[in-house]
C-alpha cells in the first residue's frame, strides 16, 4: 500500500507540473491573440474578436451588446479573421527581409 501511495503522489505531482505548463501556454497564447487583435483598424472587428476569443462570450450575446444581427456578427468575425491573416502574413514577410 505504501509504494502505491508513492506512485499516486508522483502521478499527481506530474499532472500538476503539466497543468502549470498548460496554464503558461494558455497565458502566452492569450497575450499573443490580444496583440494580434490590436492590429485591426476596424473597431467592430476588434470588439467582436475581443468579446469572442478573449472574453469568451457567445455570439448571440455579442450581437445583442453590439446591437447587430447574429448573421452580421458572424460576418464581421469572419472578415476580421481574414484581415488578421493578411496583416500577419505581411508582418511575417517584413520579418523575413
């Protein structure tokens, strides 16, 4: 029984280390996403991406808060993501030079 408890304690410690590593990765990703969203000039696109990806609000709640139809919010989110792709691609090209 004592050896088994030691094994379990070791597994718990290992899982806690993995959890902390995942939490650090999540925090880093959050900062990166925030930084990339800040590149957007369009205020609606910016606000919708912040609400969706960072605040994790449902699309219908974003639509209500923005006084927009749900389909408009989906379209703006899609356009914003496409604009981010373009901005990030330009940024990568400029870094390669």
